[in-house]
């Protein structure tokens, strides 16, 4: 029997240690339930035996971890996209980030910088902790909505000797042994004081970053969002203007612009380099503060299926189906039933926002969509057509004018034109 939504508690933040829970709680201002489980897999499993959280509960494991990569610095915090253990088992959180960070759980403290480097290479992981695998296995089995946020307390070049584990246990109300050991160790080894102070500073900074990430995701999930994908080779003024008008019409406070690695409808076509298209797209949309250009499809590589991208964005940003709009051209809308998992996109991920495009005006496009999809679905597609002028400009027209040495002034932004011209000159010289 399904659990009534009203009985599902608000987001649970699970912290392994008292110091993590104590530092995170004030920054989230009571918006979440903060719980503590203890350090290591056994502690997580013991906590889970007592936890009575129903399916669909939102549970986030949050706290500090070590870096296995030089691309991460102490004090940062990141959502985790993959969890792997020492045996190669892997889990993907249902709530994650867009940066592809992988956490390795070996179930033990990693003390030396040399071992950190070796483990990072062996497991292709950037972060190491002691709880993620146990948590991932439990959360998956209980069908929670789950994620992991890790702050970096020690970089790859920071050794983490065994005595430092007592720092994480500070504040445990029923166990004073870690505090006594730590104090006695500092008295006997005054040289540890500098490392202790540095670790404590990194703890505070990274846990502040953890709390901010969690709070930001909660705020971002409420934003109405427009998703705009394409090859953008090159991005032209109609791309920018249409996205801006669509966002205005729909009341979107965020526009996510996503250059494709390879469009499934244009396989095998030659296009400019990923780096050039990404840079041109960024400068094209730079004037709209609502716009964010994401390289997630370029980094993923291969054929860029919209359903995969929307699923990734929903996991990473908490996008709500009714507040997420997918910007489509008229030709894309008329061919939408050929897209991979198109019905799943409509049902679970995003609502189309359709731009009229020559030779159709808005009224003609609505009639064409009714004829294409029939019945209630046809009427729904017609309702998704935006009340805006039909556009008659495409990237292929820009490329054709480039070959004909015709002026592109007024068709692309000056910054895009400069990048485009430089790329064409380099290509001709080559």
C-alpha cells in the first residue's frame, strides 16, 4: 500500500558525525530534519535498522570527505553522481549533480597522500569516504529519493593520520574518549596543533559549502525553467531572441541552454568543434542573466537524446515536471513522436513550448499539429504553441552565407561573429 504524501517527512539530512550535524543545522534554518548516524558502514546500517522512513522519502547523506583528485580543493562541496565500493559495485543517486563526481567508499580512513593518488587512479574516483556505499545500498533498497553531498575536508596533498579521526567524533555526548585522546595527543605532540587547526578550518568551510548546496537545490527546484537544446553551429540572434521571448511568455526565471554532442536527427553531419560551439553559445547568451549554458551533453558524448538530458537535469536540479518547459521548433514538434521515449518526456519530465517557424505561422502550425497527433493529444500540442512571431533564420543559413562570403551582420552577435570568423579563417588557412 502506498504511503500517503502527507505522512512523508520533510527532507532528512543524515550526518555521520556530531560536528557535521552541529555545523550544518543552523545554516539550513530548520528546513530539514538533521539526523546523525555515526562513522562507517556499520553505523549507517545500525541507524537504518531504527529508521522508519517510508518509500519516496528524501534522504541526503551530508558531511566531509577526502579528495582523491587535484581538481578538488579543501573547503569545496559537491553533489555526488556515482558511488563505488572497493569491489566495483556502483550506485547512482536519484538526486545528484552535473559535474560527474564519483565517491569511493573503502570503509576505512585513507591516511597518506600517496595512497589517495593511487586510489583515485585505480577507481577513477575523485572523493573518498566511509559511509556512501552502505547508505546507497540501503537507500536504493528502500526506494528513497536519495543523494550525497560531500565537503572536502582534506585535499589530495593533505595527509590524514589516524589521530585526526577523533576530530570528527568531537561532540559525541556519551563518548568522551575521542576528546580525551585528541587532547592528550595535542599535549604530547604540539606539532599536531597546526594540522588540527587547519583541518578544523577546512571542516567549517566545507560544511558551510555543503549546507549552501542543499539550500540552493531546494530554492532552484521551485524555479520555472526553460530548456533549450541544439547544435548551435553557430548560435544566431533568433536563438537568443526566441529563448528570451519564450521565457517571458512562460514566466521562466531560468534558461538552460545545452549544445548537443550529436543530434540524433543529424547523425554524421560535420559541424564545428565542441569547444567552439560551446564558447559561441556562451557569448551569444551572455547578455541574458537568466541563461546558463551547460556542457553536459558535450561531456557525455555520443548521440544526445533529450530524454537522457532531462532525466539528468531532474536528478541534479530537482526540476518539477509542471515547471519545466522544453523549447522546440515547429519542425521538431511535428516530428516529436519519433523522438526516443517521447511519451515519457511529456508525462514525467517537461512540457513542450513550441516556436512557430516559416513556412507556418502560429495558426497554421496549430492546425498542422492537430492533424499530426489527432484527438486530445493534437489539441494539447496546439495549446503548447507560443504566441510569438514565426522565425525565418537558421544556422544552416548562416553557414551558407559564410560559404558565399555574404555579410552576417545583424544575424549573430558581434562576439559570436568574431569567434566564427576566426574559426573560418583558421580552417581556410589549414
